[in-house]
C-alpha cells in the first residue's frame, strides 16, 4: 500500500535529520537562546506552503511567546517578482537582538532572497531551512544570482529530494507525498526544544505559551504576553 511507503519514507527522513542535522540544530538553538535572553524576539517567514512551518514556531502552545510570523498578504502569489520582498520589509520592525528564520525548500525565488538580504543588512542572525543539495543545483531567480542558503548563519537542511515529493504511482507522471513541511517542522521544533533547554541551563526561564485549552492557560499566557505586546501584535 502506497500510504505505508510514505510512512516508511518519512520515518527514514526523520532518522536522517537526526543523524545529520544535530550540530546545525545546536547552532541554531544557541542563536535563538541568545536572542531571547538579550531581549530580542524570534521572527519566522515562509512563502507559499512554507508559511505552514513558519507559523509552527510562533503563537502556538509549547512555543516561545516572543516569536512572530512575518505576514505576506499574497501567501507567495508574487514570490517570483523582484521588489516584493524589499517592499514587504521596508518598514519592518527588526531590532538589534532579534533573530530570524526563513523557510524555503528551493530558496531560489526573489521574495525570500530579498527578505534574507534585509535581515543580513540589518546585522541580525539568520537561520535558513531549505533543501541544500537541491538549492545548490537550482539557478537563482533573483538578479543577485544568490540563493537563500547563501545568506544563512546556520542552515537546517531538510534533506529533501528534487521536486519535494517522494512517492511514484503507476499512471501518474508526477510524484506525490511532499516531505519539506514535515522536515521543517521537525527541525524547527527540535531547535526550539534545545533553545529552551539552553536558556534554562543559563538560569533564564523563557516565556512559553500554555495551551489555551488547559484550564488556567489563557490567564497564564496573558501575564507573559504583556511584556511583548508592542512587538507581537503590530503588523510591522
């Protein structure tokens, strides 16, 4: 059964991520921990379906309260057009001790490249989640000639295959069963777990969302959110 094969591929992928990305996870977690301890916040961005991974680490139970997803209104409709990313970030509130995560499987489109360029010109640390081998083979669609991974301080490699999907079915000319979102979520949540552990080991208790579906959760969260309201609930 094909669905069982997909489970097998995902299980193999998660083991591969564990075996190959532990050092990168450690480096990324140190960036996040240092950012939060020093009063910064974590920003996450993904265009198109990468947005799913971006919201996974912001504004949900078990995640850092000082974390914000960058909202791009078209959800990637114009990601191949130069200037869109620059315009998006033109008035964005990125401060000295903040850090940034950008998720893009190919890393070749102008939108994510321009967001990354903005982050690095500001002098902030950038964590990139991408398929490194695939991206290195793809020609940039941006006039700079660069792909996203070239801006990264740390790369979390999702170990994805060309085209993202992994299951072949008779009678279908394309593969089904993409893996990039699953891989990105596993990598990023593992990074957050490690970042929280680092912060605790340094004597700093990071503010973490409690589930709003647990009695007392909304009240618990409200007290912690108050410190970050200005940063989290403004568009830019």
